[in-house]
């Protein structure tokens, strides 16, 4: 796949990584990131983009935050930082012939970064909307995004992802997608 190829809804997927109660409370801009992730999940549902989610050690870090948990009732539990170690994650990507994955969640420099690097090594295209990831320390997030871009991931924004998935204003879902991006954060 060319590095310039657009990452449309076709053969794409969204992976929401560890947007859990204790992590959201600890990261910089937690509520803003949750709002961005919610926007992505709602847009993915409208455009029929498969959505998966993970939880890092939920016994200690709590469950996925309420609004996301309602939208994604099944979430893979893991102890490793990289989501690819949760067998169902890769099984679903391979089973759906996914070629590119959009990653959102926490923390950018740990679980998001390790997952992105694994997916890139496995031949997937990876997209990371910068406004939908965070770390406790904003510097860690910024360095992680630079590292991932250098490794071949596409760094984008939530709005750009939604419109790239939509691809045209001629789709019946366009008005709803346009409304999502106009919602205040």
C-alpha cells in the first residue's frame, strides 16, 4: 500500500485503546480526548467502520469510561501494552480483511505507540488522530507522535479522519458526519 493512499472506510477499522476511568483522570486533556474518541466511534458506526476496544488491566485501572462502554460493550482485556497481543484484535482485523487501522486512546507513548509499531510491522497502514490520543505528560505524547510518524504512521485529526472515511458529500451519512465535527468539545 502506498504511503499516500487515503485511509477510507473501506478496509479500515477503528481501535480504541484503554480509555479507562483512572487513565482518563490522569492524562492531560482527558475529557477532550474522550470527546474526540466518542466522535470517532459515532462516525465509525455511521459509516460502517468496524470498531474494537481494549482495556489495560481493568481490575486496577477501572473500566472504559461510561459513554464509550455503552457504544463498545465488548472490549478485549490485556496486560501487555501492545493491543496485538490480545488475540481477538488481530483475528478481527484479519477476518474482516482490514488493511488500515485508526488508533485512538491512551497513553500515546505506551499502548498506542506499541500497538501502532506492531501493526506497521505486520503490514497494516496506521493512522493516529493527534487530538484523540493523550499521555499523562504532553511531552510524551508529542514525542510519541513524532516517533510514529517517522515509523510510517499517518498523523491526522479526528475531523480529517471522519471526512476521509466519508469521502464525499454525496453520501447519505455526510450530514450526520458534518454535525459530529461541529459538536463542541
